[in-house]
C-alpha cells in the first residue's frame, strides 16, 4: 500500500461511523507501523530523481561537446584561401553558432525539466510529511483520551 492509502485507513480506524474516535489502539499502531515502512520507499524515489539530475546533465554536456567538436572539425576541413573556402569557413562558423545555441537550448530544457521534477518530488514529500504530522497528533490525542478514560 502507498502512504496515502495507509493514512486514509488510519483515519478510518480512528473514527467510527459517527465520526467519534475509537479506542482500539492496537490496530492504529499496526497501521502506523506499515506507514513508517512505506515512507522510505517514497524517499528513495525522490533520491533516485535527484541522482538522475547529474547523469542527465552530463549526457547533455557530452552531446554538446561532441556536436561542437564535429562542427569545429568540419570548419577546419573547409578552411582555405580560395573564395569557396572562405565561404565554407563562414558557413562552418554559422553551424558552430547554431550548434552552440541548440546545445544551450537542450541544457536549458533539461534543467527546466529537472526543476519541475524536483518541485513535484518536494511537493509530494511535504504533503506526506504534513499528513504524517497530522496523524501523529491525532494518534497522540486519541491515546491521551484513552488514558484519561482508563484512569478516571
């Protein structure tokens, strides 16, 4: 089960059909235990996304360097003293500029995509943390009510 489903189940367990808190702490503790086991998986997924950032940026950098190197090699090959060679040199420089621009766009898009992935992961983790805090407080309140009922 995912953490959100477990939290929903915990909420259901905490209240009876009339919305009044129940006194069955054992079942609540079991659900909390399951929740604690599932949260690390969500954190591992977020860590995986963060790890992929460097790999994606390195791949984009390698592609950009290879493209620039190929364009430079082509420009050197076309260089010469004749008018045709000068025109080829100008064309090669334009290709280099175009390639650099395309590489910049590729890197920018990659960074924007990673940023949106990080925002989603951060929002998910913040939402999960908020739900956990809320449920801990509710559980703590339920335990206090149970203790009060038990002692007087």
